[in-house]
C-alpha cells in the first residue's frame, strides 16, 4: 500500500437521499454530507425517481466533503453504491419516462420498492426455469427483469420502442462518472438474473419470458456487454466532465459498483470483534451481515454454493470474487416500526413531548425496562407472553418469498395508553428477530455451516432493544461496528481497491473494516425456553394465515 496520505470517496444513494464520505485509506470516515432526493408516488405501488436529480445530489455531496481543503491528488479513488432501482435512458442516453401517468422524462427511475410488476413476477415464476433456483425458486417483483417485462407490456410504444439503455442505478452512477458502459456483476447477478457461473446472460431464460429477442441484439448492449467484479477499476477513470461536476481530478480511479446493502455488507464482514472475540475467529463465512433500515437485507458468504428455498443466491462473485453470496431480507422493518408507532392513538402526544420517532423509541425502551421491574419479571421479553405479531405487513421477502402475505397481531385489547403501544412495539421487535431466526434456520437446513455472529448496521442497529433481541432470539453475539457509516465505508473500500491501495477487495475490507463492540446473547435456560415457545407461535401464525386463505378460497 502507498505510504503517502491517501483518501477515497464513497458515494451512497439510498431510497430517500444521496450521501458522500471522505475516507482515509485506513477506513476512517472523516467527513460526510447528505442531500435529499425526490420520489414520486402518484398512484399505489408506483414509486419513481429522477436520474438527473440523483446525479445532481451526488455532485453536491462530493463537492461539500471535498471543500475541507484536501488536495485532489490525494483522492485516489471513488466508489459508488445505490439502491437496485431501474434507470431508463433513450437512444441519446437521456432520461426516458417510466411513468404511465406523466410525460415528464425526468421520472425515468423505477424505485426498488415499486410493486407494479406483480403480474409479471408471477408469470416469470410460472416458467419454473432453472435460473430461478438462484433466487430461492421465486423471483421478486422488486428485481429488474419483472420491471423490464412490465415496461414491454404496458409502455411498449412510449418506452420500450425508444430505449437506448437500461441500468441498475449503481451502474448508472459509474456510467455518469466515466462515460463507460461497464456493469457490475453485483447488480447483474443479484437483480438481473445474470448467469455468474458462466459469466453470461442466459438467453434461454430470457427467451422463456419473451425478452431475449429484444435484449440480445448488439451483444446485449441494452443491459450490458461487459460485466466486471465489484471494485475493479473502470478504464480511463473519471471523465473530464464528471470530474468538473464532482470537484475531483480527471482520471481518478472509479470502481465497478455495488448495490447499497451489499456495500454495507462488505464493510460489516470486514469488521472484527475485539481480539477476535465473538466473531468466529474473523472467518468471513461464519458471519451474517444485516443492513437494517427501511427494510433489512441479510447477507452471508460461503466457499461452496448453497441453494436455499426463498433465499436469493448463491450469487458467485457478487461481493468477493470466487465466494458465493446468499441474500435474504425482510421487506419492511424500520418503516414497519414507524407505521405501528404513527398509527397508535398516543403518537401525536409522544411526538410533541419527544420531538422525533427516534427519541420516542428511546423513551419506549426505558419505559419497558421500568415496566419489567414493576412487574417483577426477569426479562423484558416476558411482557409479551400473550401478545404476538406476524410482521409481513408488506409481504415476505425471505424465506417464504410471498409478497402477498399480510401482517397479523394476536392479543389486542381496547387499551390505548402508552403501555399498550410499548408492548406492541416490543412484540414487533421480537417478531423481526424471529424473522431473522427463520432465515438462519432455512440456510442451515440447506447445508450452510452455522452462523456464529451477526453484524448489524443501519438505523435499527442504533436501537439497543432491537440489537439485544436479535442476540437473544438467535443465540449468537451481535457485533456493532465502531464506524457507524458502514455503507459509505463499503463504497470507499471499492474505490481503494480500484485505486490499487490494496491488492484485493477482501484485503481492503479486512484492512479498512475496523473494530466492533460485541453484544452477547442471554443464554439462560428460561430466556431460551421462552423464545423457543414464542417462535413456535410465530411459525403457527403463518400456518394459520394459510389456513384462512384455504377456507376463504374453497
């Protein structure tokens, strides 16, 4: 590694904002800036954004972090991550609307959480093509191929016939930065059903759903002719025009991108517990990283492929070259907690008293601790002995892979006080942890070696109750990185690898990942027995919902 001072820029485009960070070559996040981005939601299940708005926000963020008087020559590389949203450009590589109710070409991004392609996902899954084995046997309507099929079916003349390129948003950002149309295998294999084993697009799969003829021309130009490993240096680096927009030096190394959650996973999996304690001896394949924000992504690496029902992957090369990634998730976590909070009769009063949702959650955590003492319970978890939640209010991403599942609460009363809200909040926290346990159970039943530690980042990782509940329910230590900006750090790791500061992406992750605080689980017999029984109720609630469906559909 170079001895002179060296820095990298990490750029992260999330659901609601763009962010940038200035990061040292040792993994210290020195400065960050955030800029909101706009989302249109003018009809149910349709969520659209603007690639121009996003790029403008990215440029502002990077310029702000560089205004700290750093020499441009010291900025060696830049990495990009973003949500797995679909960007559509016309033949002139300009924005092309994806909105059926607006001619505004600025609305050219179908956001990841857009659910318009439900029917198309069902159609694709009905083919039972072998490529679906790599997405747990069932493609998600949040992936890109169902959205492509939706555009062909519903906007053929206005979009499909005029398109010049389809991009995953992370790849669009590297295209804007370099002018080079290279794609990352991270996006391609995880969201586009790319065949990573053979390093090629599956013409047979796309033919089975009626897209091969449209996409295969000119060596797959519309969706990418060259697919690179994450962190690989894109030829020529930062273009002159992009360098001027970003405030960087032309030719600065630009890394092949990652999906936002995957960048967070890269940083998490590179993080170590103090002295190796509680983290499986630093072994990458013994950990699972959970990026928990609006939704949650669960990611783990294996040396050999693991095919698990309802869980995406195994994705070869998606995170670290030659390792296989399994990706699971929960469609609604942070947003579900906010929903439960904001729909409770006491919400307005609590918001006025505490000022924000985050401060309300901190208050509820303290309230539950006091209630536990008041009732003489040995554990806060016992407060919900007769209150149970099935948390799939926005469908199940993993491991059941059913977007049509509904949420359930058993044990409701007519009480409207703060105690009532606190108990529902606790029961939901437990349900989210049981969802993680369900994912781990399916992975291990499919042949994966046992997970020995969980690494958390994202908004929910700052909630002590969420963290401890995951440790207790899953009976493994939870590691909290000392550097909270894991996603931005992961993007900077990509830039460091592209710039040659480290010989490999794995080395960049382990060298820049830093240390973590370990939260140990409560392994007492009484706590484990209690969670075992509540987990059985959790599983029974799903079976009950299926039973209701059968009765009503007879």
